[in-house]
C-alpha cells in the first residue's frame, strides 16, 4: 500500500474513530458522557446568544466597508506596495478582507480561484493566504466582546502584524514553490 493510500485511509477513519474513542475513554473514567454533552451544548447555546449582537455589528460594518467603495480605494492605494513583494494586484481584496471576515474572504478567494484557476499562481497564493492568516477583527469583535474584554489595543496590533506576516509569507512561499 503506497503512502497516499495510507493517508486516505487515515483521513477516512480519523473522525469516526475519535467519535467512538473519546466517549468510550470518558465512560471508562467515570464521566457521565451524555449529561456532560448536554451541559456543553447548553453552554454553547448561551455563548451563541451572547455573541449574536457582536456578530451582527461586525457583518454590518463589513457590508458598509465594501458597499461604500472604501475597499476599492484601499486596493488602489496599496496596489504599488503589493508589487514590491511579488504579488499580483488581484490579491489585494483578499488581503484586505481576510482580517475582517472569514466568509467574505472565502468568497473573494473563490472568485479569484474561479477566475484564474486553482493551479494558477493567484489561485495558489489565495489558497495559502486563506490557510495562513486569521480573521483578526472578527475574533476581536465576537470572541473578545462575548467575554467582556474591552481593552484589546495590543491584540489588534499583534493580530494585524500576524496577518501581514502571513500575507507576505504566503506570497513568498507561492512564488518560491510555484513561481
């Protein structure tokens, strides 16, 4: 059996085995599995209720940002800079959207891959960028807001530095591997 077949079989069975073994081990350790599951589901539902206002606010802000043309202005302003690291200008909307919204960034990445193809340099850069950057403002707004963290100035700075690092790294790696 070759390596790719082994990986395929591991991938196929990983989640079903975890779904069996985790409750089985918990039961053997004396944990009331069903009751613990129900309690966790209740707490998850309460968390969802708490984050809905933050999520709605974030989604409205993103919609206004895109509909107002501010994103297009930002793309035009940053166009000369992105060429310095060897990236095509088409990636700028993804680079701007990724820290704001995972869903919005996924839509932009899907548009790029649809227009240029998954094996194009743009498609590969977009894919690497999707996997190596995070939704900084979404995380700060929804998760920090839901637990009551109000002073997150340093988290914004570090999150944006991490996003910029991921952006530059994804461009350099794609150029190095596929360019």
